[in-house]
C-alpha cells in the first residue's frame, strides 16, 4: 500500500461517490417537497444516456444532450401527472403507490430494452477523452474532473434554491404541512411539478456523467438508482448535504474494498454500510434526530 495507490483510490472513490450523491440528490429533491420516493429515478438516468446514444449520430452533440435531458424531464413530469396525481385522487395508500412506481420502473427499463436493443454502447463524454496525470500514479480523466465540478455546482445551486429563494421555502413548507402551505398561498400542484422536473433534470445529468465511464444500455440505471436511494438513507433525508456526505462515504468505501480486498465485495459494502447506519444512527449521518 503506497501513497500513490491511496491517492488513486481516493480520486476514484470521490468520483464514484459524486455520481451516487447526484443520484441521491435527484431522489431527495422530490422526496423533500412531496414525501414521495420516486423509484423511477434510476430509469431517468438510463433514458437520458440511451437517448444520447440514439440521437448523437443524427445531430450535433449539444442538441442531442439538450433533447435527451429534456425528454427525461418530460418522463419525470409524466410520472407525477399520470401516476402519482391519479393515485392520490383515488386516495390510494402508500403501498399501492410504491407498487405502481416499481411497476413503472420495470416498464420503462424493459420497454427501452425492447425498443432500442439490449446491447451496451459507449456514450462520448462531454469533457472528451483526455487524461490528466498527477505524478506517476494518479490519473484523472477529463470526464472525472467534470463530475467533480458538476457535483459541486449542483449541490451549491440546490442549497441556494432551498435556503435563499421563495420557491425553495415553498418546497420545504409543502412537504412539512401541505394544508398550512395552501393557506399561505403555496400552489401544491406547481410545487410538485417543480420538484419532479428538478429531480428529472438532475437524473438526466447523471446519465451524461455516468455512462461515458461505464456504458449506455437499458440496465445502466440500476446501479446508480439503487445506490442513490441507499445513499439518501445513509446520509439522511433532512438536508441535501446528507446526500453528498453519504455518496462520498459510500464511494470511498466501495473503491477501497475493491482495491484492497476484492471487487466481489464492493457492491455488498453498500448494504453493510446501510445496515450499520440504520442500526447506529437511523436518522442518517446528517439527519436530524426526532424528538419524542
């Protein structure tokens, strides 16, 4: 174990953690405003990446990126309009809503596979294929540096939105007390649309950050979707900072496990960390403790 190997593990763990953190943030912005866990977020990541692969041969890169992200936002908004809103109008209980979202997740995943094929393709990264070498042991692809930058900017933007703007305060109030929010003039329908739109946008960005380093295919949303949900629970649902801390923690643990033990154990570490956090600190690493 050398300093170079530790530095490379840290750099790799940080970029994996940033992907998990952004995926968790896409869950968080919807849950914090509506109380709903949208299990279709992983498929939003996948749809954005797959549409990118499909559109790139036919149009310039920026146009393909904008269209794929826009289509992903539409998918997220349709989830709210056609599934969530209709179930709530029928006063469906939470169990039915969860089953419906899981069913939609499966339909989107395998429908995409049936429509565009089950092969995996490489999606060219927005940052290009260059690599920065630090010393003789640390290598940072341009795409990884872009992931760092986008993660920092996205979390900063969400923090400013939630703390410094009327819209952000409306999102928080609507989740805490919907009736009270209505009485002070908050439009709950608009709040929900904004939350799902923002969650879809973040998930779509993850697709263009994640797929260039791995692959684009109908199953590409499974790992970031599942890990994003786990990270949100690990970090805590009280603050977006919880998603960032939980994501980086899990990313570093997974990469260190794969490097120094075995890659066979790396995926299992997510569930080990999750169980440990739920046992020792159920509210999450940055969560607020509930009062009796």
